[in-house]
């Protein structure tokens, strides 16, 4: 289905700067680029069993982006970390899992990422309409004092029993529990692959990371890319990451936090957002694991924000976006419009790799 969003009008003065940019730091022929034959190209020598490949194919074959090699996923798992009252007060209709499924279907999404309880309430019906992704763990902050720690709320066997296509999990890299979370999710992802499920890892830096001169570490390209690399190392098929806004996180943190090389900043990336995204893709085994960017928190001009993010993701070599709060904290008609605007970027053949 062709896109209808006027991308040039939405981007305004940024249109030429984003659409005409040429990436010279890491050329597009250095990475595995998304496309209709992506799975065929990357799976030839992989250890994935046929059921896991079929699960990935279902994700790539569903929704408005079906058979393009790009993904548009709806994540609705925020109510655990941020409290349901905060997240759903703007639109309490989405406390009903049926409404979440409706939005994903009407929004033309490739799949729905949500909690065990929500899927458990609707899986029998929902699994017939779109791929389901069970989020295994959540950052449960409903405690005093608040603790930024991912704990299990579901099990891989339950994802298989509900007919899910994939499981998802979060690791907070750089946090006090990162090693425990990495070890736990590594084992769960291995088990998921045995059962024929695909895996999605939210490779986030710890939420209490530093703020340096007004710049948040969680958006630093060099550190988020390293998190991506560790994520694919434990078996993630798809990586969810925040879109980078700057680079230089190692220097900002100072000595003692990992090791770096000046060529990351002088040869492999530049301050341009497309180059920063390309570096994230590069560290995901040169794009063998697809990079999906987070849609971010709801703001004042969400259509413009998501279209801009989608253009940067696509031109940088990314594989799509997960947009949650921007889509479900508004009436369903506006949520569908926002999801379609994202998808229109990936359907627009004039927007190519930089």
C-alpha cells in the first residue's frame, strides 16, 4: 500500500539536509541493508532453525510494510515501568488489551509487543491477525525508593504456548545489574531460538546515566552502539535502541569506563544524525541484526518527530521503528495516522540509503 504522507512538508526546512545527505563514514555497501530478500541474505549461514526463520518471516510479511524488509512494531509495555496510571490516563481505553490489538491491526503494524497479561487476555484471537511479541521482563519502579532494574514477568514457554512469533527483553547496559541481566537474557534467548521464536532486545543504557552539558548519555552514539554489539552477541535478532543525538560518551564518562578509539569519531562517524545511526547499525554485526529505533515519549509535534526519526533510521541503514506512547496516548484515529506516517517513510522508494 503506497504512502500518503507529504514527507517534504512534514520535514520542512530539514528536508534537503536529511534527504540529500551522503554518508561517507561507513558506505552503505559496508552493511547488510534491509530489503525484501534480507532474511535470505543473512540467514544462509546462520544457525537458526526453520521455525525461527518462519517466525521472522511472519514479522516481515505482515502489515503495510509486508515484504519490504522493514518493520513497524507497536510496543505497549510502558505501564509496568512508569505505572499504568501515568501511562494510560491520557487514553484509558488502552487499558483494555482488545484496544491495543485493534490499534496494531488498524495501524498496519508488523507486530505487537506487549505484556504477558495483555497477551494472555487476547492471544487466542490476536495471534490470528498479527504476530505477537511477548515482553519477558520490565523495569518495575513501583517501589520505594524507585529501583531501575529489569525483572522477569513472563517465561519463554508461555510465549510459545500463546502462539507468539518472538520474545523481547530489556537490558540496562552500564547499570549495577547489567551483568545479571545479560546472563539471564542470554539463556532465555537461546531457549527461545530452540523453540522457534525470534528475539528482540531493548539495548538501553541505564536510565540514571549522566547528563553532560545538557546532553543525555542514553543518546550517545558510541555507547549505544556498544550496547547493540553486546546485544547481538547474546543472540538478539532485532535490536531496539534510542536514536542517537550526539557522540562522545566515553570521553564524557571519563577514564575507567571501557576503552575507545579516536577513529570512532574521526573515521567511522560524524556529528550528522544519519552517520550516528549508521555507526549503530555497523556494530550490530554490520546490520545482520536489524536496528529498530524507539519512537520516544509523546511530545507536541509527534507526526513531525516520528517522520524525521524514520527518515534518519531508514537512510542510516536501520530496519524500522517501534512507536508506542505517541500512538496510544491519543485517540485511535490519530494513533493510526501516526503509525501510517512512519510506515509511509519506508514505503517511499525515493527515500534511499545515504
